[in-house]
């Protein structure tokens, strides 16, 4: 009976909800993984251009460029409930980190730049937390919440000017009560880095609380001036 139910479940998944391309949403053909043959060349990886330096974080690594081609998949993940995309996205982030950081054992934990409580309640999940969880599981590093976003602000994605983005996140984070940060080496996760305002503000708070190192990891970085390679 259990075997019959398992097979029935597999048939439902195969015929009613087949795996779909992350970009165009067409069903994948045999041998295709995550992207169909037409869309795979549109995904632009950062390659050797994956790292950026910061003022308050040591550096930020990102496996992808945030291109127009990739935006539909990202928007479904962030705004349309496709939180399960985080397992694929987090895997790419882990691969990027693992390939570009020779001493991962120094990190005490994986953490993230959190949403405000009300936005998380409305969305149903925190997209940065989901990515951090995927990275934590892939790396074996513990997941630890270190920050609280205590002031509600407009979404960064709706703020076009760089100066507005910086002002929008100024003073919105504080260390989570009861979490010891002195001397800790942290891997801080977020979804996309554009101006760097969110990660700089979050990193500054962690540094003031005593963190010895803050290394950032995002799914994607701004595509301006991209020099990456396509898959």
C-alpha cells in the first residue's frame, strides 16, 4: 500500500506539476536541470568577478549577475511564494563561497539581513533567511539570527536612487538581544547586492557589536558593468 501511494505521488508530480525552467516556466525535457536549453545561455555567472569589497564587510561574494533575464525567476522566489527555489539558489551561493574562500572553518555561523516582522508576516517567509538556511545546510555551519530590523521601511527594490537606498536603511537594524557577537566571524547572507547599502548597514551594526569579521554572500550582484560569463 505504501509503495502504491509513493508511485501515485510520483505520477502526480510528473504529470500535474512537472519540473519547470526557472526562467521561462516551460516543462523541462529529459536531461535538463533547472533551466531549459533555450534559457540556460541567458544566465550570466560572475566567474572571477564574484567578489566586491566593502567598508564594513570584508568582501561580498555572488555567483550570479542580476540581469533582466534572471529577474522573473528571482521575483517568483521573493514575491510569489516560490521559497523552494532557495535550495537551488543556496547551492549556487555555497559553490561560489567554497570555490573562492579557502578557510571556511573560521566562520562561527551563517546569519542574514532580516526583513521587518510585518513584511515577513505578509510574505510568509524571509527570503534572505531561506537562502541562509540553504547555505547553512550545505556548509555545515550553524544558522544564527544576529540582527533585528526594528523599523519598517519601503522596499529597497522600489528605491531607484543610490542616496535614497542608503538613507532608507540607515539605523534600521540592531543586534538580537542575548546573542554574543564579540570576536565572532560571521557569514552574512542577503539576496541581491546593488549599491551595498543594506549589507553595509547590517555589517556596521555587527561590527559595533564586536564581530571580528563579516563576510557577505548574496545570490546576485548588480549587472552594471558586468564582465562575467554565461552558462
